[in-house]
C-alpha cells in the first residue's frame, strides 16, 4: 500500500526555494517513518510534487504522518501526530557512530528526546546526550514501536527503560547483583538498579504499564547469561568502559550481538579519548577507548557479519565543545571531562545484527 493515499497538497503558495523538499527527502521519509524503501508508485507521486515545487520538507512530513500506513505502523501511539512535535530528521541522514557535540544537543531531535526524558532541552551534559543519542538511533531504525523487544545492560537508574516502555516496547532491564555493585561503588553513587522501583523515578511511564511491559533481572556484562533471550534491540549507556579493560569492553559489544534477532540494532555509548590515539587508560575501573580501538571493534563486528554505522570523529568546534570539565566536575558544561591525563567525551556506536528478519 502506497503512503501517497490520502495525501493532498496543502492549499498554500508554492514553497519557497530554501524549504523545498527533494526526492532524497522522499526516500528518507519512507525509511524513517515507514521503515521501508519507497514503492514505485509512491516515489513517483511524491517526486512529481517535490519537483514541481509544491511541497516543503514539513509538508512532506505531514503527508506521511497523516497516512494510514503510518498510523497502522505506529498503532495509534501518536494519533494526533504533528511533525513539529516528533524527532524527525527529514533534512539529514540517520545518526552515525559519533562523538558527543553541542550541535547534537541543540538540534531538534535531541531537544525532543530531552523533553520526553523529563530533562532540560539544550542542557550541555554528556549523559543527556547519551540518552538522547540512544533514543534517536533506535527511533530512526524503527525500533521504538508497539511490541518491539529491548534489552538494556547496566541500566542503573537511567530513564530509558521507562521511556521505551511508554512507547509500547517490551523491555528486559538488567544490572549487576547488589553485592557486586556495592563492591564496585555503584550503589553509593546511586548508579545501580536493584529492581523495578529504580527504573521510573522520573515517572515517564504509567506504573501499570511499566509493570506490564518491563522485567528486571541481574546480569553481569562480563558474562552475559545464556538464557537472556533474543531481542529487537539492545543498549548500554557508558557502561562498557567499566568492565576492567578496553579489551573486555570490546568483547562485551561483540557478545551482546548474540542477544539480537537478525536485523536487530545495538546502541552503546562509551568513553572516547579526545587527546590521543596512542596512549590511554587501558586497564582499571574506568578505561578510555581510542579511535583505533573503535576501528578495530568495527572490523571485528564486520568480520562476524554485522553492519556498523559509519564513524564521525568530529569533536565539535563551539566553546562548550572545547571546554574540559576538571574534577570534581562542577559543570554546568560537561560535554568533555578530564579522566587522568586525558580529555574524554561520550561516543555512540550503532551496530545492525547480521542476517535477515523472519
């Protein structure tokens, strides 16, 4: 069924040149909003409109949001969908594997997710960037939908499990056992989840839906339980650098791919060395990955048949991007921080599991 059905050209003057949609926008809208490539009939319909200067990017987006196919796909989760209130990126390709920058946090998509996470849009903090990055990466790849199954590692007290549950996902949230977490200092630092009560502190998801859609179990990222199942997506937020060494963190990413169905998506964030591709902190309770470590990990994943989103190592050029927060990290600008002798920031990695979905 073509998404063109039911879409009428708005009764507005021809769109101005700087807001005109393009044929590439049409193709991206199909992938982003409908999760598929454009069919011949639909592509021909929209191409005729955009090449005739009759649709702006916003108007094109509204056509898709109002289509029966979009409503059916999203199962009524956004019954009064408005392009101004969704994290759409009709003017850009999906996220790459990339470093944290102020430009991301200032962008429309990340500001949308900040509001959904009950946080402050535009807050210059890398932890907010990580949560928004994970959410946007999964959204763009059609993972945040009714019935989609997600697995979170070392979830601590982060709000992602409750956000994804509020969007209709079935979530298995995991963290270390209480005794092990206490030994490593996560309990005292309020960064550990001992159960369901810690997953909805921001009250993003209705309690009854959280109970229905989210399960919790203990799991060590260094030894993923064999019975943890297969999921549509997995995620971790700045956890893999705390497994004892750079190599152990990389091994976790590889092993976590076993928890995905073919075509599933993994999104992980970790520490990235902004200063050196040679020396770093390779062993200990908090390590820092280098560009060469990430490149090697990508090569290993690709050898296993997985697809890694292209790398973008740009560290940003604003004053906030250049500022390095020193211990004890007073902030409020906290995109980069000093760990030992190195400046570090968050880096997001997106991997698609090899094989095809049934």
